[in-house]
């Protein structure tokens, strides 16, 4: 019998268990250039409908989730104001330097920046901790979650997995808004 979703395949689950045993960890970080101290993509083994399954998880900070929601709203407003807006793409020249934006892209970029600053100032976008499960994922079960913490590290991931698997995970339902962090500009 072939299993259409490999994350439910007992052979794949056994392979991941063996790998995790050798690593002495509860999870395997998926190599991804987007992984950072605010976002991590990883696999772990959990239960679903009484059977073991591989979870393909993306865990991020609430601050990053807020920034993403704010940017998405600002892009939507830009698309309403600029009918030709399809997103701003940065391209590199043959030396690896960024090519200059067109004047329209630059205008749109400034517009988006202003909208982001307005949204943050009036705190019109608020977010709360969440965990979403996708049972129609292409590999196991998809899990997206945002936690109100400063950084995602191995201890945070291990605690999350333990509480998720033990069904003791308690999410904060407080609504939060964040401000962009000012970057230090040196003369």
C-alpha cells in the first residue's frame, strides 16, 4: 500500500526517529536560508488521530508575525494606489551590486514605508499567539505558530514540542502591536 503523504509513512517516521535519536534532539531543523533567530522551520514527531506523524513546523516570534501582517497591509494599500504595482524586486548587476530601482518603484517604496509607520503609530494591526494546523499539507501535517518571545532557539523549540505533544500548550490571547526597531545610524 502506498502512502500518498510521506509524513504519515511509518518508514519515514522511523527514519526521522533514528536520526533524532542520534542527534539527541526532539526536532530536526530544515536547512532554509530564511531560518533566523525569529523564524525556524523544523520537523518533529507527534500524534494525530491516534497515530504518529511528522509535523512540518514553522515557528516564529510574534514581532515577526506582526511585521509580516503590517507589510502585507501596506502592500495592499500600495496596490490600490498604484495600479501597476506588482511588488518591488531587487536585482543584482554582474558585480553583485543592487541595481537602482525605477522612479516608480522608489515612489512605491516610500509610500509603503509611510503606510507602515502610520499603521505602527496608530496600532491598527494587532496580533496574538497562535498555532494553525494544516492537515492537507504535502509532507505530514503543517504547523504554523507564533509566540510572544524575543528569539526562537533550541530550548524554545524543545519546550514548544513538549507542550504541544503533551497538550499543555497555553497560548496568550492578548492582542499585541509592535513598533519597528530603530537601527543605529553612524555618521
